[in-house]
């Protein structure tokens, strides 16, 4: 966990296996959100990306197709 600013932290997690995960975030044992975050972990050796844009803007959404 890295403190980014007042009341703002960055947390990273690297899953060790492929699958769907639910991540719950707590502060002082109190959930900060009503629902868990759903994360999909993939095998990077099996992901194929198509129609990736030739350019994108930092801090904006970028869309592409993966299989």
C-alpha cells in the first residue's frame, strides 16, 4: 500500500493463479464499499489483443478486443 495523497492510497495485488476474485476493502475493519470488487485474472501467455488503437490519451479509457 502506498499513500498517494491525503486520504488516498494505492494498493496492488498480483494473483498467483487464473480465475475470478472478489476483493473487499476495509478501513478500521469497516468495509468502504457495499459490494466487493470483481477481478478477472488471466494467463498472459494466452491473451491475444486485437484492434488495439494506434494512440491513446493518458488517464483516459482505451478500448480494445481481447480473446
